[in-house]
């Protein structure tokens, strides 16, 4: 059984194209960047399920400068293979 849902907001990722929930972003006028679900331990059908927590978080990452070059090489190969 879900016990707690915790939502974390920030202005830091406001222009990021990835969203957890556009609706929650627009309501709060901030970017939802972290969601935490906490469940208690339960017994169901004779089986015990321990307490658990799930955390989903958007984080800023520095892109590797080689990635755009690899994408261009892949596109060139893809075009070449279609001929």
C-alpha cells in the first residue's frame, strides 16, 4: 500500500524538454524534477513484501562533445546504406 507521495519542484530545469508531468509543472509554475514514492511493508497471499521506496529524478548532465559527431557519422552511414 502506498503511504507517501512526495513531489519536488525547482526553477532550475524550467526549459528542459523532458517532463514528469506537464500538468503539475503548469499548476506549480515550476519544474517537477523529483518524485518519491514510499510504501510500507505488507503481507499478501501469504507472502511478505518489505517496505520500499522508489525515487525518480531529473538531473543535469554534461554532454560528451563526441556525441554530435557520432550522430552525424551514423546519419551518413544510414544514408549510404539506403543507396
